[in-house]
């Protein structure tokens, strides 16, 4: 992912260099005519804006794909399809070499059939490039590490689309009217054609910077969400212990406990079983009080250590009520899912409780 960001930054820099070479070639053209097309600066700029820059953008799109490892599978497939479509651009030189090797040329150069085929393939490849960038741009909305500016991926991709380049070129050329007057000063047209390229190059640099730090930002987002989830579950557990266990409020159980909750401590299943445990506790200790001494949360799991006190009126292990006032501690681990308690583990210091009630510690249930 980081190398993908570096590749996009390099593609942007390369685009700016190529545009600068184009402008130099245009300004060097004698009489401002189209002769700049044969200038060395123009040829170098054309080469830089071709395969090297496209290869770097393709590497950047691949970096985007790898940044979507936590996105839905359909989004990952969309990005992969975009990368593959964009990479079709690199089939053009292979096609040229194969055609040349097969002798698809005559004594004056490439045959008209080969030129027609390459022209058609170039159009189709440009369409594929545009579609590939668009797909990756849409998929980028699921790249959380790009932050709120992830829309830039699609905007820059559209700006750098070969189809848009063709449209701008057609508009500029049509503005001077056909045919172009021989030896007319067309430097303004050559320079204006570089405006979208410059804007797209600056955009790739900005997007590359976003992609380069996307993993760190995503980890920060995940960590912040984890902390928020931990705090929310800690608050839920605190309410559950203070209001349900401490005060016997069963409406809180309906709000915070899942229907399929599993109570490992009392080997009970379901919300109604959980309610029965709360009712039984308050039947045994009608004057029960509860205070939370310590509570830690880690994601969906909350550990609570609390101190309970009350007078035994209900009996323990089927013993008659002792009428003794006792103070005992309990440590519990609760797991939440979608804001509701789904698992309850732990228990009280049974040895200390039985000792205070005068009941032998080795009593079996």
C-alpha cells in the first residue's frame, strides 16, 4: 500500500515533468506551428506520459486494491477489475511487436490493416483505462484509511481519463475551425491541452500521499472505534450491575441482555433465565447493595469486580436462612454483541461467603 502511494506520487511528478517538456517544445516551435511535434522535448514528454506514467498509476491502483482488505468482497472485486482493465493499456506494445514479427507491414512500413487494428485497440484500451480508473475510484469510498478525502480518487481518475483527454483535445481543436491554417500560431492550443494533465498530475500526488499513509490512518480509526466500543460496553455493564443486579430492575435486563444470553455461572440460557437469577439473588438478600470496585473493558468484553452486601434470608445450598449480614466480592466477565449481553461468566468468593454465614465450605450443591 505504501509503495502504491509512492508510485502515484511518482506518476504525478512524472506527469508534471512531461507537461513542462511539452510546453518547452511548444514555445520552441518556429512560427508557433505544429512543428513542435518533432521537437526532442515533445518526444521525451510523450514517452514519459505514456508507459512509465501509466505503469506507475497502475501500481498505485494495485496499492488501493490491497488497502481494501477489510472492505466487502464485492468492493475488492470491483477494485481488482479496475486494476485489470487499466493494465490492458500495456498490451498495446506487445500487440505492436507481435504484429511486426508476423510481418504485418509492407515496404513502406506498417500495413494499413495493422494500423487500423492498432488504432481500434488503442481506442478500446483507452475506454478500458477510463473504466478501470472509475471502478477503482468508486471502490476507494470503502478505503477508510483515505479519510474524508477519498472522493479525490474518483475525481482525479476522471480528470486523468483518456476519454476526457480526447474530449478536451476535440474541443480545443474545433475552436480554431477546420482545417487548421498552415503555419498558424497554435502554441496556445498545445499549452491548453496540458492543463488537465497538470491538474491530474497534482491530483495523483495528493492521492498518493493519502494512499501512502492509509494503513496508519486506518489503524488509528480502528483503534479509536475499539476504544469507543470498549467504553460503550463498559457503560452498559455498569448499568447492568448497578440497576439490574444492584436494584433488581428487570426492565434493564430487557434492554441490555440478548434473548439468547448464556449464563455460565448458573448454567442458564436465555433472557428469562437471566431474570430468574436476578430475582433469586434479591430474594436471598432483600436488602442487597452493590458497589463496583473495578471495571475494565477490552472491545466487546468487560470485566467487573464488585462488592455485594446484604442479610441472608433465602438460604444458601438449600440451608435455612441464616439471618446473617454478609459482605462478599464477585468478579465477572461479560461479553457484548451489538450492544447486548450475550455471555456471562464468573462468580462470587464462595468460600468467604460461606464462612461468614457459618456454613461448611465443603458443602456440595
